[in-house]
């Protein structure tokens, strides 16, 4: 272990770890890949075993989404015994033919009847208000439409969940491989970028999961219903893929300050240039909102707002850096 005098030597600050040959670096890289693949495989296996719990986590935004029925069409909840068979949105001619009353939400009960020697099914309107109480709070069902659908969903859950669990370990392996080649000062900057960037990434994912995703899913259902399509059953594999990519996109979108401030440190941008590009940044964040969210205005604006706030924070950080550097230069000239 090096003592304090060794750490004070300029070559220690300017150099990284011990010098290795090209083949030694290849060997280190091989072990990084091997350990990363092993950790990813173990994480995927754990998520595959606990797939039902991972699915429940991914379904949380869907359960919190407020589904609505735009328009004035009558909505009928069809039940058999204690089981609800489904929700039907009646066309105007169907409403006139069935004459189920003037209430917009109607509960219809299907029951077996004896007609002579035959046993038939009939229906009647359930007058109990409790039977229609939950219609306007209907939740979308996730379904599989193919024999291989369940396996595809399980693979998606294992892949996305395993990647999340294994990411810290893989990141550690990669950093351990790169850091010996960096100077001590560079390592310090990398540590700061990791903490700052990681916090922003998880903030973006959390913002998407808890706030933006329920709104986006509700808006998607409303838009489908407005177009005249049924929107109360979605394919499970499509939903899981959409949610995971949506959260990943939001996490990457929140890395905007890291990109801008890195360009400031490299001298490509400055406080003045950042302040002048605010009009372009409004267009950029709106475009990012359109690319990373569902194609409707509400969620695009909800994402563009936080991204623009992060841009403004980056501008003020750049201003502080320039002010700090000017003060240091003045002090250096005085002394």
C-alpha cells in the first residue's frame, strides 16, 4: 500500500494503475464479459422464478390509471352469477332496441330459465346501484392471444427485470476495468458523474412510473375508445414492452443535464450559449416528449415540462461554474 509521500508524487496523479500489456487488457476484458453474463443470467433466472411479482409491479401504473368512457353511449356490465363477463358499449340503435332505461351505466344479469322442457339463458336488468358502482372504474385486463404468448411474456419479464437487477453489478465490473487507466483527477470526475447521472436516471424512471405512466395509459384508453375501438383488453407482451421502454426512455431523457454540463466542461458550450438556445430547447424537449411518450399532447407536455426545468438548472449551474472560475482568477491575480 502506497504511503502519503507516494501519493503526492506527480506521476501518481498523472498515471492510472499499473501498466499492462495488450493481452493482459484482453484477459481483463474477457473476465468482465464473463462475470457480466453470469450475473445477468442469475438475475434473469431470479426474475423468471418471481415472474408473477414482477408483473404485479409492472401492472401498478395500469391499476392506478383512471379509465373513462367519453361520449353518451350507454355502458352495460354483463354478469352471470357473481362473475362479470364483460363491459359492452351500446351503439345508439342498440340502445333503442334493448330499451334498458335512461341510466348511462346499466347492470345486466344473465340467469338460467326453464322454458317448458328446455333450459335457456335469459337476462334482466339489475336495479341494485351497487351492481353498476364499479363500471366507471373499470380496469384493463392483460391477456395472451397465442399459445406461446405466456412464454414470450415470461422472457420479457426475465430480460427487463434481470437487466435492472444486474445493472449495478455490470456497471461495477465495467468501472473496475476502466478506472485503472484513468488519472486520479479523472476518476474523481467520473465518480461525480455516476452519482449525479444515476440519481437523475432513477428520478426519471420514478417520475414516469408513479406520475406519468397512469396518465399515459388512461389517455391511450380514451383515445382508442374515441376512435371506436374496444380498449379494455390489451396484449400482455405489448403492455410490458411499452411500459419498460417508456420508463427507460424517461430515465435517459432525464440525463439531459449530464450531457449539457459535460459539453460545458469540454468547452463546447458555455453559460452564454446555453442561455441563448432556450427557444431551441423548447422545441427539443417537445420532440423528446413526442418520441419517448405516447403520441398525445398531455403526456408529451408532462414530460417536456420537467426536461425544460432540468435545462434551466443546467444553465444556472453553468453560470455558477463561470462565476467561480472568474473569482479564482481574480484571487490568483491579487496574490
